[in-house]
């Protein structure tokens, strides 16, 4: 494959006008990402008509929209780490270790680590897209409903790594998440399930409502309880940037997460939320020897941050090479290409080298701009936590209400959010972790749809789930990731017992 398109694209991306457009897009994306429920899809949908009607050439318009996209992936971490309010779906897993770091006074360090790992993930993924776009697009089209279902089985198998001292509560959380996915219209039969004649539940529980309820509202209730008891103290903001040793420490977790995130991002319909969940659980299984994940481990923060930025980049691969959007955001960007009468597909790299090259080159530049832009501001963002609690608690609540109402324009959605928040508060008081519920919800939605579609294609024959090489490989990986750790623990126990008898 010739890479002349990249050298031509560098000339396009380095034009002063496009550099400025990329910088503005990165800044806007960061702001959009940290606002709950808005996310890159809405941001790009708002900017697309402005870019088109202002007469921007196609290359400049795509550079702007792409900068907003990966800028939002950076920005989603800010409210997630500081307030436990994920800015978008991909930032949910960031809160699991990022928020505990902020609670113990390491907000600035957490923001810096997330920015650096996002840079790792974004840059490595752009390099992978440059060299592997066409081959990976050929792999993506081999995934049918059966393969997607087995992929979700593999993802659930990785959740075994989250089973710690209270496996029953972890498994119950996953089951609860799966149960929540069944609410709403059954796409296959057209029947409404568990809606209780409430029109607002016909489309099911929206992901953002669930996440903000479980994380943000439950956190506010815990803070209010501590305030009433007199045990709520202002948070300290100590420390600054991570040390070089810590930056080196997150390198391999970021690389592993990037590989997972980019691969999942290439597969249409998965997205950053699945990528960050799988990368986090995988990294926890590989690295959490001390049981520190979920308590503010920098590796648990770095992995999902690298993965969601890599997934955002990977989603461009099927869009550019096949004309199939890899995520909801790239679906909007596909519409931008159509506005400019540009037909994506395998010949796009040959017929529009400046367009594709300019887009990819702008991603190299954009990731550098985002790192330079975000690192100096971590202390400023961290000082948000120095606000008095009488401002912070209502502020988090107002931000949550505003985010949900802006997204869905429904008072009922806000009430559902509060209901979920109360349930989340009670579950947290009982010692349940919110992460398994969210993961069960994220993975279960994709799993059910593809399970039903696969059976519809095969006429009800379950053999379709074992009919392809990809499916068999994924089954083997799923079984191995469950059984190999059990075998290793038994082997270690047997050696220890043999050593004692000797």
C-alpha cells in the first residue's frame, strides 16, 4: 500500500487555516466532552451545518469535526474524575479509579495521567490506522451477528477479573445490568417489555440516565448523608503532575488498552464504552496483584482512557474504507462526506488522497495539541474541588439535571435518573460496586440484539455460533480467560502445599 496520501495530507493539515481549525475543534471538543449527556455526537451534529454553510472545504470540515470528536474523548474525563459524573459513555470506567484519586487529593495527578494515557492511545491508534486501515476493514466485514454475540461472551468472561472478595455482589450487579437492558421495545417481536404503560420507557432506559443516576446522584446522596452526620470534610488538592516513574508505569497498560480499544473501535456498533470496559477488566486481571484497582490505581485509570481514545480513532477505519460508520459519531461524519458528494469506500484513499491524508495527519497534530492544551490546565481543573460543599453538592445535582434534560427534554427522564440514583445509593450502602451494573448494561444490549439476529438468520439453529473460524477463536479465548487463571491458582496452591510437606 502506498503512503503518498499521508505526505499530501501533511501539507493540508499544516496549512495555517487548518491548524487553527484543528485547535478550535480540540478546544470545543474538550468543553463538549466534560458536559454530561452532550457528547461528541451532539457537538458534531451542531457544528456540521455551520461548517458546511460557512463554505469550508471538505478537508477543513472533516478536520474540524474529527478534532471535536477526539477532543470530546479527552474532555469526558474531567467531570468523570472530579465529580464522578461521566461526560460520555466512554468515560464511565475512568471514574472507577479516577474519582478515588480525586477524593484523596490527587485530582491534578489523575487528570494528567488520563491526558497522557489518552495521548498514548490516540497516537498509537492513528499510527495503526495509517498502516492497517484497509486490512482491518476487511476483518470488520467478516463480523456478523453470531461473531458479535461471541465477542460479547468473551467480554463477559473478562468480567471474572472483577470478582473479588464479594463475588456474589459482583455477579448480582452484572445480572441487574442485564435485566435493565430488557426494558423497552423488543426490536424482534415489537412487544413492549417491563414498561408499565409508561411511554418514556418504550425506548428503554437511556445509558446516560443510568450512568448519571448510579454515579452522580448516588454520590450526592452519600455526600449529603456525610454532611448531616458532620463527617463530610472539604477535599484537599495536593500533588501535581505524575513522576516519570509513574508515566513509565502506565506505558504498557496503555499499549495493551490501545490494542483492545482500536480493534473494538474498528468493529461497527461497539464503540468506546465497550472498549473501555473490556480494557479495564482485562488490565485488572493482568495487573491487579495488590487489589488496588477501584481504589485509585493509576493503571486502572490509564487503561480505559487509552482505550476510549483508540476506539474513537478505530471507528474511522470502517467509515473511510467501507462507508460503514463504526460509531454514532462517525455516522454523523459520514453524513458530512455525503454533503460534500464524497463517496467513502476502498477507492477513497486513491481518489481523495488529500482528504484522507489531511484527516489522518490532523489526528497526529490534534493529539499533540490536546496534550499541550490539557496538561497546563490540570491544576486549574483540580481546584474546582476546593469549592465549599454547599456549592459543590448543588452544583453536581444541577449539572446532572441539566445534562439529562438537555439530552432528552423530558421531566420523566430526570425523575428516572433520581429513582436510579436512590437505588444506586442503597446498593452502595450495601457494599455493591456500580461498575458491574454498568458493564452488564453496556454489553447486554449488544449481546441480546446480535443473539436474536443470529438466530433469525439461522432459523433458530444454535450451530451458527460455532460456524465460523472467528467464532471458534473467540469461544476458545472466552473459555481460556476463565479457566487458565483457575488452573494457575490451583497449580500455585499445589506447589505451596508440596513445599510445606517437604
